């Protein structure tokens, strides 16, 4: 059983940066998709970034495109989310998830990781 654990959340002023990390166990790396989701109070969970085995192909939601960067370590056991130019609307609980799904599904914008493994989340608060 793979377990995921997020870290790196915190409080920051608008315009600042945070780097989230999600550490998981060793996965068979065929068809591995890892991603970041966030949920603000009263809002639906939103998939904001995903990365596929190999670390080259990625997906970003329009709300974070150009500001956030998802990446994998060489062992593909840790996924990062570099968040720059943070805005108050970026506040929320951030979760990482991982699943063994085909690349087009992982990166197509509709993967909700309902078939995957989740971490417990890390809180991000951006003040204006």
C-alpha cells in the first residue's frame, strides 16, 4: 500500500511563493500519474496540476498556469509543486494524489484521482 504525505504549506502574503512536496512510496512507474488538487472552504475540489511518468508531460489548470510548476524527483517517489505569484484565491487545502492511469487521461484535465491514493493535505493561506 502506498501512502502519500504532503508538506510545505503555510501562510504567505500575496505575491509570495511556496513549494509543496508530496512523498510517496516506490511505485511501479508504468502509467503513473501524480497530481495536486486543492479545495477552498465552500468550494469543490479542483485539480490544478498533474505529471506523468517520466516527468516531461504535465497538465495545469488555467487558474494556475504560468505561476505553478509541478515536477518529479529522479526516483519518481516525490512530486513537488512550486507556487509563485500567489494570490488570496489560491488559499485552501492542497492534496496530492497518485494513480496508475494512462497518460492522456492523466493529463487531459478530467482526472479526479477517484481511483488513486491521496495524502491528507497541507494548508495554504495567502493574505492580501
